[in-house]
C-alpha cells in the first residue's frame, strides 16, 4: 500500500470501495454465493426518469429511476451503480471461496490458501470462544514497557503486526518522489482514531458531538478489554488529548495535495535531531533496516510534535494510548461484542449505516485485502475474457490518441510545455485487467482454525514485503488494486493508469452494447484517469514519475486560471444541509471528470467515423453517449456519509459529477437541444483539456 495519498482513485477509497449489501424492499435479491455474475446493460432505460427535462436536471433524468428503485441497503453508507457491482462481485467471490473452502475437494495451492482463510474467518464459534484473548500478547508487551526509550521497539513490532496500522505515525516504503526509479523508506503522520485531523480541529457543534461520541466509543472498547468503568472513562480522555495534539500537527487534505509539502528526504541522524526522544536507530534495526541511509519524512512538523508529546506525556499515559490502538486495530477480528462496538461507531455513527454487513461479506473483503492476487487469479480466470481485454486496451489507446490531438491544439499552452506534456502522455503505461505476474503467497502461513493469526501473519507478510523494497529499484509491474476491485486509478509516480478486471464489466463496460454508451461510461473513466496525469497534483510529475516542474510559468498560470473556473463552479454546489463542496479538495477530480468525458467523446467520434450510426430505442447516438456516461454515477447517499465525505472525499457527489460536467459541454447542449437559459447550460462554461 502506498503511504502517500497521491494515488488518484476514481472513487472514494481503494479495494472494496463500497461495502456491499442487499437492497431493502428488494425481496428478489437474496444473499447467496453466485455461480454467475448478473447482467445489467450499460445503458439502462428503466433507470431513467423521463418525466424530467434533461436540460433541467440531467442527473435526475438519467438516474431518477435507479435512485427510486435502489434504496440504500441497511448495511451500506451509500448505494450506487459501482457499489451494486461491487456487491455482485462479492457474492460471486463468495461462490469461489465457498468452493475453495471445501477441504475434501482437490485444491490448487492458491485455492487452499484462500479457502482456508475464508473458512477460518467464517468460523464464528471458534472466534467467539477466544473473546479478547488474542489481544493479550500485545497488551502484555505494552504493559511490560519500562521506559519511553522502549517505545521504539514496541512500535516497530506493532507496526509490523498491523501492517503500518498507524499507531503514533506511519512507516513503510514508497517510490522516491525525487527519483522515480528507487524505493525509499517513508515516514508519515498518523496516530489518530478518527478518520481525519479535521475531526479534532473543527469547532462546530457537529464535530464536538462526534468527539463526545468518540470518547464514549474509546471508553467502551477499554471496558470490553477488561478495564473498570471509571478508569476507562479517564483513559479515553487521555487518548483524545494525545490524538488531538497529533491531529493539530498534521497537514490538511488540501495541503497534502501539494506533493512538495510531503517531500523531505533526510538521513536517520537528521530524523534523530528532529525527534531526539525516540530511538530511531533501534526502530530501524528492529525493522531490519539498520543500513538505511535516507528516509522521506513526509511531515517534519508532525514529528516535532511527536517529540514534544513523548517528552511531556507520562509513560503511563502512553501505555493507555497504545492499549487503545492495539485494540482498535484488531477489534474487527475479535469476538462479536468488539466487532459490534467498532461497527457502531465507525459505520453507524460516522456513516449512518444501520446494519452490520453479514459475516460472509466481511470475510470476502478480508480475503481480498490479504490474499487479493490469489483470489484475483480465480476471479480473472472466470470473468475476464481475452476479447474484453483486447477491446478495452484498444479503447484506452483511442482515448490517449484523442488527448494527444487535444494537447497539440490547445490555445493556452506553449510549444515548450506541449512537448513535455506529449512526452509524458506517451510514457503512460496502460495496465488493464490484472498484473502480468501474480504475487507469490507461498511463505504466508494460513491456518484453517486460526482467523486472528491469519490476519496478523498477513499483515506481517505485507509489511515485510513493503519494507523489503527499500533501497531497491521500483517494480513497475506492481498493482495497488486487486483484480476484482470496482475502481480505477492513476499513479503519478509510476505514470500508469490501472483498470482492474472488476471495473471492466457490465453495467460499466458492456460487450453487448453499442460503442456510444461504452465510450460514455468506460471511455470517460479512462479519460478521467488519463487526465489525472495533468491535474493540479499529477502535472507536477514528469514522464518518468519524478516530482519535477516541466511547465513554463505562463503555462502554469494559464492552467491554474482554467482550474479556478472549475473551482468557482463547484464551490457553489451543496453537499448536504449547509455544507458546500470544498472545491480546493475536489478540483483534481472535477477537472478529470470534465476532461475525461470530452476525451472519451472525441475518441468515440474517431472510432465510429466511418459508421452510419442510427438512433436506438429513440435516442440518438450522441444522446446514448451522454446517458451511458451519466449512468455510472447513479447513487443514493446517507446524510451522515455525505458529511464524512465532505471532509475526506476528494470526489464531488455523483449528482455534480454529472450535472457539473454536462453543463460545461457544448456537445451535450447540442445532443439534447438545450436552450441557453436552461440549468444544464452554463453561460461561462469551463474547459481545461
Ligand atoms: Zn479520479
């Protein structure tokens, strides 16, 4: 996992972007392992609401039927076309895993690993019997701390056992921002139990209310691991105090969008001077990294505060803080009461989710996280045809060709910058479906009767895998997402675009459909990722993935002016109640949506220039392009989730990812014959690419 927040995803979060569930009021749909993926077309007429004028509210017009027919399932924070497909994939993976879990059948080594992991995870009786005892080893180590000097060894072990987990800070490896060919050790801010530093820093009533509920949650977790009630309340207060100090020293998400804010290479000796009270030599030695000569300390100011905290907070309070994080990181893998308490705060309170997803669904997600490329092999073999791979590669090339032509004809960019932009575009690697070489899990021991142990060993396996890369050349074949994932990303340091097999299926990519909705949907996704190479963040990296400015000052200014047009547009939109979009956080995504759609449109015109396209089902080809484009984004959101997203999500809500885009595009106006005074026609249209 990359520690820098600069992977640019299509959706909110990696892996199983949405937790999936069964829609309420939909009795036909039952939780069951699927033997086949269900089919929904990529242009779905019943999902539309044709009573609405497309020029007034295009999102309602294309997604109104979908929103009415797809209420949010009780175990979801939101529900969307992507989420529903992720749910279908999960049920299908469940089928694969149920079969692989059968120890009596003849299994390949890969099937045995994923099957036994799944079987152990599903054995709730065994897990229940253990209660909180699997935590004891960690709690004992914390209890045995003799001095603050021992924090280094303890954290090295905790970080490994939770794969970076985030106690106090995060440690791992990353591609060097200054030399994209090399992997470097990286230290970044962490240590929080709430999802973002803003939860601690904001002073509005809603934030205060969440902090009160968080204190209660920490208190209950302490009680569940055996602390008496009064002490638990006091300990929760201690945790919040330490975390608040760390939060206030952490950069905001908007500040972290500037990679230079995260780029501070230093020698271990410099780091030691920054945080003299923490024994870095010991921490590195315990991680097997005594020889490391350089680290990237992404937020030096944060580590200054770590120093102050270590010096001023008494050892007993540190033990309290560490106990909380030890339990917090592992609560989802322990007995039912701990799992429920964890869910209750993080999903119910913070996201508004009514019900916990069933056990099978959580277990599928854990297999995908811990053995993703083993499970992915099985998924790809069954679902991803060579023909789909070929066709989507071809589509990618056409979208790239469209971008090449756009860059050449841009009126605001000078020739010098254009040459660099084209060089970067040509260097982008297209990764489609799955990795060339599968990850080898042979040394990861999976036991059929030890779920907690499996999770811990998988964390150590992944942590070791990451740390082993330090000081070595970057492996450019590697993927940051597993093949079944319904999402896509651009990586500015790898300079590659990645489309897992999971995102290249109906209703997103639909081999049975005409090109128009496929280019509108998948083509625009490809264009979106491609555009990230040139957004406010991505444009700061060169063709090789180095953080290096290749823009002339006047071109950078012209670019910023165009991005500001999009920022001004999006900051007018309301997310929920009185919360507007923080368009400084979302503009990278908004610009990618706008540019990506235009590029897909041009690529589609190019791909079909010799075809005599006719209307289908009463829609012109251009209308089909835009309807297909909009229907990827159909969604329903809980208000709590929208509030959390307003702080943490760099993407705008689905409604604006569609209406914001089409109102800037003259091609849309023409396709639907919209008059100039309609809401979907902006008089001052924005355009970047
Ligand atoms: Zn994106």
